[in-house]
């Protein structure tokens, strides 16, 4: 082998220096990318639950089917509330970019309230079903329904806890660089939950009612 | 619910071990668990143990902890294996062997679960932690704190699965717990719950670890290292973590659904209520088959580093190696049904999956040929890592061919659920995965600890493992063809199985001696560490970045950031500089360039505590101690919140340039040891 030539293949190592600003930028980009990957794994988790629901949705075992228990106006209300919360989340991000802290907190609070009312509606639906004897133990269909919708609801609840912590942090420390980063991550998470809900709305409720 | 039930759930004194072997297991586990804190107290090691290990975010330290847990679990799984071999060699005709049928079922279920989830996965993430940041020229992983959480979740799962030795029993439903057997109706005790929660907790750790290293490799490579200039081990880890991120969510869901069935009376996989048990089998293998490739790809990666270095040649067919990794990643999701051809999916479905299974052997074959071409006309040094490769390449190819045989649905109908299958997958996992990891551990050991492992004992261990393996698993192929099914605890003497089972038991004993020799090797090497010291930082004449820095690798990995312009960047530098000094960060370069301030994460206690609370959470679910579940949940969340509410600046520390220069200086004079690294 010719060792004297310095073709691209044999170019030696050199030294590189990354400035602190570059390092910070790279750290932010890494965090966002990592969060995207996490969201994709969460999406796969939902995909598995959707597949399970698809397999079991006809296995009502003498219990009610989707058409018997789903109410279109009710689900539409839930959907509109969640979509609106995505809109207020968008407003939060715009206010944050404009560096207007009071507006950020207000829009975040609106998002939280909408999320809370969504979860309350979902819980009231669950309680109503269980009270009528249609709990998740009744049939494979109901097991799959409660688990799929409940997993989404659990995500929303985790989101609400995160939102609260984030709101406090912004209230105390203001729109610092770490808080801006966390706000963007939270916004990704919130829109992601909205996206999953669109699939839930279509594949569970619409398909069930039609 | 009475107050006693509320406080104690399903716990009762009657659930303590009931027979001598179970007592032994229980005492063994408890004494191991007690010995660690006692020894630490005796040697006044608590403070360094806390600072250097328990709270460390250094991936090299975390890697060592992963491997320590994995080795301990290998002892546990190995004892299970010896019990199984003894039982099958002796339980014939009038003799009932050494354990009851029920206990035997617990043993094989524990053996499989432990070996895959806690030995193979532990060593895998250990190796990844030790090597990947060094190999891609990074000072850390993408998310150091998450890395610590991953490890402690893994450790929590390991402790939980061993709790079954002390209180209650373990699952009898095999390592993948097929329903309906694993449902409450047929497994009413806590065994399956132990299995579910140990795997769930460690599985979430693996998922987070997979995401972390996937991002690390894609985002943290040093300047100039394009993907096609990346060392092969890192490529295979990229493939494996990619698979982890896709496959492990399916495991999380599957285990959750089984837990919902068992704990809350739902009907996902039950025989009644409209449940579908075949859906479980589909789901678990949609995770399970990629899992096999998660384990084996990095072993391929180790050999792709070892073979070029010990043959003194560059890796043959780098590009084809990369594409075969990618091909395996995709194909591994298209073969899961071959685990249950006999389910009756129909001829067309079986044909598709049979063909896909045969096809996946092609990229693997590409790799085998590339390694052999790398050796061809090379100047081969038969050091221990190379011996592991030679053993691997013969056995793995034979085991792979056995796999292609079973990819034919027609043949599989005969071989399904038999010992031929058991022999096949042990060839893949032991002589493929484990031999690979052993080669990697021997190869990178000096980089982590600053001294090499004793060669003579390493060779002896290899030969014991090799012959032990052939004796232990060769007979199982034959027994499988004779019609012996897997998991039998007793058989008739007229079947003629016994001689083969006795040979297999002898092989298992040889493997045990191989393992003991490895422990002896470690002990002797530590004793002779001064003589075995790696003074150059490059003991094997390596080709990649990790060998440019001194051994043991300093905690900041690279005093200055490398920039690469070619594959095998270190080798290129050696060729370029001709003289042996090459580019050594400790010498010429570090002197010419001023050292720089380095920012690294501070230690964090939260990872350890999150692991502890996750254990309480799992234990609570197993025993229906709902208050404990709540304690675990609230505790873990509180730990996270303390982290979230700490200022970013307080999570980091800056190592001033003078400090870096001082440490590098101590390396130059040979004063650095593992404790300072």
C-alpha cells in the first residue's frame, strides 16, 4: 500500500474546536431531535393499541358494540375542545417568540383549562359506561376501547402536569433559554396528542358509529 | 377490602421457599444482596462508591455497572441452566430427577427471561456505553441523565425478577409467557406478575437507552465523521438502537395488556370474554424477532472491529456491511410469523414468511464472507478476541444453516417446539451474541481499565466455552431430530434420550468451568495490573478513534476534539506519519494545541432513586400493594421534578483547561490509573 500519498482515504486526524455558542446550539438541536424520536416511539405504542383495537372491536361477547355506546355530538365536543387547545398552544408559542410573558402564561392557562375539560369529559364518559355495567371487564371490545382511549387520556393528564410545572417555571424565571426549549418540547407533545386524537376520533368513534 | 389485605396485599408467610433448592436460591440471592453493602462499609468505600458509581453520569462508569449486573445475572441464569441439564440427564424412567415438574417449569422460564433481558441486554448496553462515545469522538452521550435512568431501571428489573427467589414463585409459562397459560385462570400465583413487571421496568429502560444512543450516534459524531466514515461497531449499534426504538414500544404494550388482563380482569388474551390469545403471540414476536437482531447486530459490529485489527487489514466490503445492517433492520420486521408456522395461518402466509426468513440469511452471509475476506492474506494474530471470532464464525454458520432449514414451514412443522429449535437459538445467542460480547469485552477492556486481560487464561476460557458449547448443544440437535420436545422434565428410558442428555450435561459443566476461568482471568489480571498495563493507549495496533486517547480513557474522553477525514481515521494517521508515534493526543498534538475548557454534566442522584421507586412500583403491582404502587409513582415523579426545577447551569460543571492539561500530563508520566480516569 502506498503510504506517502495523502489521498482522501489516508488523510490523518486533525483537531477541531467548537465554541460554547455552537455547543449550546448543538445541544438544543440534539434535544429536539431526541424528542422527535421519543414521539415516534410513543406513536408506535399507540399504533400497537390501534392494531389491538382493530382486532378486538367486533368481539363484543354479548355486550354493547361501539354503535350502542358512542354519542356523536359528545365526541365532537371533546374533539373541538382538544383542537382549540392546540390552537391556544400555538398562540402560546407565538407569544413566547414575541417575548411577551403575561400573554404566554395566559395562553398556557387557556390550554390547560381546555385540556382539563377534555379529560373531565372523557372521565365522565368512562364513569357513565362503568355505571351502566359496560366496564372494561365486560368484553374484549370494551377492554380494547378503554385501554386505547384511556392511554390517550393518561397522556393528556401527564401533559397537564407538565404544563403546570412549566407554567410555574416560566412564572418564576421568565422566558429563559431553557424554558423556551422546554416550551417548544411541550408544544410538540401537545400537538402530537391532538394528532393521535384525530386517529382515535376517526378509527374508534366514527367507524364505531357508522 | 380488609385492612390486612390493604397493607399486605397477597403477601403471606406460606409463600416463602418450600424446598431445599429454592431455599438455597433464596439464601444465595439474599447473601449477595447483603454482601455488597457490608463489603463497602468494611472498606470505607461508601463515598467514592456514591460519587464514582451510583450517581455517575459518565457512560464508561454506567457501562461497567451494566456489565457487572449482567455478569451477576449470568451466574443466576447459569445455575438455572445447570439445574435443567441435571434434571434432564437424571429424570428418566423410575427416577424423577432433582426437582419437581412445577419447579422445573419455573427454572426454564427464569433461565430464558434472565439470559435475554438481563444478561444479553445488560452486556449489550454495557458495551454500547463503553465504546460508542469513544468511537465516534464524542465526550458524552446525547442525554447523560436519561442514560443513568435507563441503567437504574434495568437494575430495578434485575432485582425484581430475583425477588421471586425469596417470596412467592416465578412464572411457569416459559420465557415469553403465552396465554392462556399465563392468564390468571391458569397461573393464579404471582409468578407471571413478577415476569411482567421485571420485564416492563427493564424494557422501558432499554427503550430509553435505545433512543439515547440512536440520537447520540446521529447527532454527536465528531467533525468530519460522515455516516459512511463511521466505524462498523457504531453502525451496528445504530441499527440495533433503531430496532429498539421501533420494537420495544410493542413489548411495552403487550406486557401492559397482559397485566390488565391479570390485574383488572380485562379480556385481551383470555380464553373467554372475546379475548384473542393468538394476538398475544403475534404481538410478542413482532417485538421478539427484532430483539434477536438487536442482540446480534452489535456482536457483528464487534467482530467487524476485531477482525481487521487482528488481521492487519482494513475491513473488506465496508459499504456492503453497512447495507447488510440496514437490510437486516428492515427484514427483521418481516419474519416474526416463523415462530408459529403451526398456528395455521394458511399456506400463503406461511410461504411468505418462510421466504422472508430464508432471505434474511443473505445479508448475514454477506457479513460472514466479508470477515473471511478481511482475513484472507492478512497477518493474523490469534489473540483472545480473534479466537472468539474463529469459534463464532464456525458455530454461527452451522446454527444459521439450521435456522434456514427451519425457515421451511414444512420442516418447521416437524421441528417446531423441539430440541432442534432450542439447539438452533442457543447457537445464535451463545456462540453468536455472547462470544461476540466476550470478544468485545476483551478487546476494549484495556481502554476502560488501563490494563489488558491475561491472555493465557483468556485462551483457556475460550477453549472451555467452545468445547463445552459443542458438547452441550450438539446433542440437542440430535435429540431434536429424534423427536425430543423442549421443556420436558421427565421421559421414558426406552426413548434412548438419556445418553445424549448426559453428554449435554457434561458440556454444561465445561461451560461453567469456562466461566469460572473468566472470573479467574479477571482476578489474575487485576493482581498483575502493573505488568499488564497499557502504556501506549493502543495495545492492539487499532484503527479507530478510541485508540488515539490514553488508557484508561479519561472521564472527558478527548482532551481536544478530533476531526476525521477518512474511515479508520487513526490508521490513516499512522500511515501518514509513518513513525509509530502517530497522532497521539497525549503527546505531540496536546502539546502543540492548548487544552480547552470542557463542559460535562454533574453527577445526579435521581437516576438511582427513580430506579428504586420503579422497583417499589413493580413490587406493589406484583403483590397488589396499591399504597406501594402510589409511593413508587409519586417518588419517581418527585425525583424528576427536582431535576426539572434545577437551573441548567447547576446541572453542568466546567473542567478548566489547566485541569485537563494537568490530567493529560499525569498520563504522559504514566501516573494515571483507573481511579483518576
